[in-house]
């Protein structure tokens, strides 16, 4: 019987690579997709399509982030981004909430690992994408769950944490990730805006990898 893994799948490039990597390692993956009131539903549909193509079960969890606090939660707010400080696209404590729910699910189904596609390029902007955050969350998982007390806490896997976008894209290509199904743009719409931070990181990543972006 395969070991189980819970994979946080946003519909973006990084989470898709994390899913395909977990699958390549032999895990029976359950994808968790969060519907938390984000600006658009395009990424949710992308996540569904990626999970189905990968042959993996998925669960959509609806959350109420009505308190907003982010341009990704407020359709009236301008998506500015910022390279020098925490950007306006930061969603308050999002990964703490997401990982906590994933941990609860993983413990319930006796999954061995939780995979999340956090990586180095987000360090300067998002506090909950830093390695020290994941180290702290692992400690919390061990001390705050029954499985942890019994020495069986699910692992928190961040396989992309020390990779840049180009390296992630090269890895995804080797894993045959369907990049054409992924969605990165913060603004939604029929086509990526090409101007937001996420679009620019993605474009630079494909350029650095020497590849064309099949989603364009």
C-alpha cells in the first residue's frame, strides 16, 4: 500500500510541481484546494484540472476570509505588489491557516507527509514562506497533535524551498507538469496581465530556464 500525502494545490506553477514531485516519489496524493474568497476563481479551476490530470483525488475547502486585509481578498483594492517590503498581496496568516487544516486532514487520514510548494523567491515578501516558519510549524505539529506525541506526526515537506523559479520550472519539465494548465496571475481574467509580481516572476523563470511558457 502506498504512503499517503496531502498536497496543498493552489493551481499555480509551484504547487503543481510539488504535486508531481510527490506523485513521482510514490505517494498516494490527496490535493487540498482552498476557496478563501480570492479575487478570482481561475486558480481554483486550474487546481481542479491539474489534480484530475494527475489522477489524484482532491478536496475543495471553503473558508471565510471576509476580514480581508489583502489586495487578493478585496476586488476594489489595487494590486500593487512591492519588492522592498511585505507586499499588499500578502494574505494575513494564510499559510498558517492552510497548513493547520492540511495537518488536521493528514492526521485524520494517516498521511505520512504534507507537501507545499513554498520557495526562496517569496522569502523577501511573504513571512509565511520563510524556512524558519516551516521549521517552527513542524515543531508545532509534533507538540500539538496526537500523532506527534506518539512520534508519528506527518512531515511538512517543502521540496522547492531553496530553488529559484527557473530551477522549479526545469524540475517541472522533467516531471512533465502541465504548465499550460497552471495559473499565476493575481488579477485573473482571460489571460495573464503580465504586470503583477507573480506574472513577472513566472516570465523571468521561464526565461531563465530557456523555455517558452505554454500558458501564453
